[in-house]
C-alpha cells in the first residue's frame, strides 16, 4: 500500500507525541531541579549535567563563565533539536550501546546472561584536590538493570587548561561480562563546523599533517600495529571549532590518547551537527572478558582547549608535560655522541675507545653505543641475527662493556647503550631456547619486520627477561648513564602461547610493557632513557612517563627535520625531543647543528672526518648551546613563520621571565632569490622592555651581519619584527635576544 505524504506526516507526529509523553513522564524537561557539575580550568569549563532521569550529559565545553549558575542555561540557547533528539542521550558523558543510544558508543558490552544492552545512570560523584591546581572528579554511573558500573575520572589541571579523562569499568554479575568496546572517554562539542588536523607517516616520514573539514558520519584515527603503534598514524590530533585555527587565533582542541598500543579515536559528526569524540584502546580483535569484581582501567585521554590558536595550546601542553608527565621534565639532559651512523655494526673496542676520545674532543657529555655490541653464537653484525642475546660480543668487545664505561670515565664523559629488549631475531639463541616466548601463530609461516619478531610481554617470564636485560646492564655497570630503548617491529600474526584468551593479547602486551617500565623506574628512577621506535613510532604520553626523551625520526636530514620537529612541537616540549647532527642531507654542518639545537642536542658523525673549521664550529656551537639550552627546554615556544608557508622558517623560545629568547631561522626554499624578504615578527616579549639581538652559532671566520649594538623595544620586535637576514649565503641564523637592563 502506498502511503500518502499526509498519512506519513500524521504517523510521524504521533510517534513524536508518544516520545514526548514518555519523556515527560520521566520529567525530562524539569531543568530547574537538574544538577550541574562544572569542571573549570584557568580558561575553560567542561560542564556535566545530571537530569531527573539521572542521565549524565555534557552540556558545555568552552570558555569559563564568571557566573557558574549560567552554565545551566546553555542548552536552552541552542535550537538544533529540530525534530528532536530521539535518543535523549546524544550528548551522554559516556555513551553506551544497546539501549537508547543510536550513535557510536564509548562502551558496548555483552552481559553474563548474553544480553547486549547497557544504560548508565548517575549514582554519585565526588571531587578531590590532588595537589595545588589539580582536581580530580569522579562520576559513578550504574546500570539500573544490571550490576554493572563505570566510574568516569577527570583529572583537571587548572593552570594548563589540560584534562586527563579515563574510565574504570566494573561489574558484579553472575558470570563474566564481555567488553566489546571500552573507550577512555567521549567528548561532545558544539560549533559551526569542525576542522580535523590529523597525522600520518611511515619510517623517516613521521608527522605528515592533513587538515579537513569533518563531514557527517565517523572519521576514525586508529592503529592495529601493536608495538610500533604510531608508525602510520599517531594518536595526537587537533580539532578547530568554527573555523580552522591559526597559530595565534581560533578555538582549537588538542587530543591524544596516553597509550602505546592499539588506539582508536572516532570523531562522529551527528545529525544535529555536534561532534562526539570517542577515544580509547582499539577494540579491534580485543573483546575483553571482565570477571566479576575485576576493574578494567582505561588509559587516559588527554585534551587541552585553547581560544588563542595552536600556539597557546602547545605552550599549555608543554607546561603540563614538563610539570606532570614527562620523566624528569624539569630536569637537565645530556648532550651526546652516538655511533650508529658513524659505524653502523662495524666497530670493535679500539674503534670505540677512539670515539670516546672524540666525545671529549667534541665537548659533549656522553657517548652512546648503538646496535651491534651483543650476541655470540649469531653475532649481531647486521640486522638479521643476534637480537635477544644480550651478552657482549666477544670478538668486538673482548673486555666487555664495563671496560668501555671505565674508559669513558677516564675521558671525562659518560657512557650510554642501545637496547631493543622486546624483540628477537629468529637467528638467535633466545629464539632457539624459548620459541614459546615469541609472538607468532603456531600453524602459520612467520612474517618478519626488519628480520625480527616481537617477544610476548603478556607472559610474566618474558617481562622478567626484559627487565633483566636492563637490570643486568646496570648491575654490571653501575656507572651506565643512559639507555636508548628501541622497538623496530610491529606485530604480525598476533598470538600468545601464554594467554588462554587471545582476545586479550594486545591489551596484555601493553600491560606487560608498562609493568616492566614501572619496575625499571622503581629501581632506576632517574637514569635518562630515550624512547625510540625506528624513529617516532611510539611517542605518546603514557610512554613518556618512563622516558626522558624520544627520538622523533631516523630522518635527520635537517630540511626534513624542520618539518617533522615543527609538527611534533605542537604536542611535545623541546626538552623531550632528541635531535642528532648526522650526515643526512646536503646542508652545511652549521645548518644541521642549528636544527638539532631546537631540542636535546646530539651528534652522530665521524668526528675525525670533520675538517678543522667544522670541528671548531661544532665545539663552539656546543658551548653556545650550553648557554641557551635551558630556554629551549623550559621556555615558551613561539612558532613565528611556518616552513609550509614561507621560504624562511622561524621559531623562538622565550624564557619564562621574558628576559631572553633564542630565535632560529632557516631557509627552506632553495629557489633563486629566496630569503627573508620581510621582517619576522617576534612573540612573547615584553612590549615596553628593550632588547638586544646578537647572532650566535657562527661558523669560524664568518662575521655576523647582525648589528648587536642596536637595541629595539619589545613592541618594535613584535609589531614590525626583525630581519634575520637569511639568504642562500646565510641559510640558517640563530639569534640570541636579551633584555637590556
Ligand atoms: C633503529 C633506530 C636507529 C638505530 C637502529 C639500530 O632504526 O631508530 O636510531 O638505533 O635502530 O639498529
């Protein structure tokens, strides 16, 4: 039977009417008695509302209001309802599936009796002052039908405008419950359009940005790689609200999951044009069987909201990271000489002793011995064998590492070492002895990534082994001063010989990894460790709790590196980024060094091959670096001119007291006549103060074109700018900016 339009409309109206009656019966519209929970930071408020049905929803995330009573009025100002929110839970604080929710859920379960429905209602909430400026809120939600609960946690860092949000899922049903999806958090944002800035990449091509306007439906950012999880896509992203944010203008949310394994972030623009962001562990191949009374604690979803563009969001996040997350974020870092590109696997004790002398000669703090120092039955002379056999190779190092550590001390430098303890080459004694420790499918052909496989960290014996690799090194060499922890392979053929439930593998792997890292940090709390994953394959704020720095990319071509470091700089402070001067790229040593100085400086070159002037330049540049490194590490970063938008890229780091700054300028376009045609506007100075600019990191014999006798007001430098005089003859220019007293 064909329905006429009129009949259709009547049916629809009847339906709506029925809905209203049901809702009215539940007092949906009695706003007056609703309860509001505003979680405020210096600039913002994330506001939850508990209605009469005990639904907990997000009614606001935006600029803080002076009058807290007005938050409750916000929903009424929006008339997007149109034909109605049929679900009544579009803006749920933690969206569940199988009951009223029709959109992508944050949590989805199969109860002990096989039922798939979940409905989470408010039970209680509390708040706790963790430390000055840090408040933790907990909202307990329970299913009225099933003995199932979720606690939502919000750790609110007031001064930094940062919120960490996670969930703890628990039940007391009469059997196991399967969690089909178990996100950390969902947010719900309102704006006239949303622009997503996301990243993709591969080895040596980390952090390639892409920006697009979100359209209706779901955009998913995720990884299923297991270990080197960020290889193709990191979990960090930005969402601009209302219009694409620029460096200093616009409202922008930065998001990141604090997790080193498989993550998934869904951005769903719904039929009312609001954006739901759901982030958590990827549920791919991972339905989780939760026993009665067991707690499933999700990782934290981290976010910061800025109304002054991307620059402010970065500075807030950097402050937060240095104060609360990054290991030893307020501490110092060691400059170093690494031998990876200088020797690769081809070295022996006498060669290394020469490099130790070179470390001293160069003027850096530490020598870092890279891959190739271990394994005997299958010597590690290339990347095809030996991984897993962490005994010194007797041919290369007959007197062991301890001799080298001692020799480093004799030269007045420290000693660090490379390890990749989660991995194994099939050609190794470890593989022969413990095939059951290896992640592989029992009945399928092995498939390798860089000729290696991953050890099964879900297995406590493997956890002990991995801890032992580090512990033995320190026990034998108490003066060891630095660890580079690498992780080159992704997980193929995911299967654990240890676990009964293979669906838990990816999650248990990460739990195992964090157990090991926690144990290492309990015993060795401060020794610097670099987080490496064939480059930046594993950078995230969960891992950075245990590491002092990360290796952004194996790509050290300084031109490429300007772009890669630029993108990382949105999310991670310079003190966490390890940059090495190598022979990649065609740029002169000064350019390479200037780029590496925007973070934690290291070298990976053959010092003995440097000509006299290059060596002298490096020695002087390291001294210059010592004089300003604290500003780069602990100061405020201002991105001044983007390498994507201009021929000269400029960045500056300004001390917290605004009395000094370092400004880096690079020619990134080698076409004819390119250079700094226009002055570059500085930022973050005091308008009324006077500053002097002088050029540092000068190549021997080169006179600076910058007149350091002249002084300028902060206002001049920020309104008119300063020309660093970059051109094809001066491709990189570093300026020190100092307040004149
Ligand atoms: C990875 C790292 C490099 C180097 C090699 C050693 O690729 O990213 O820096 O340590 O492993 O094999």
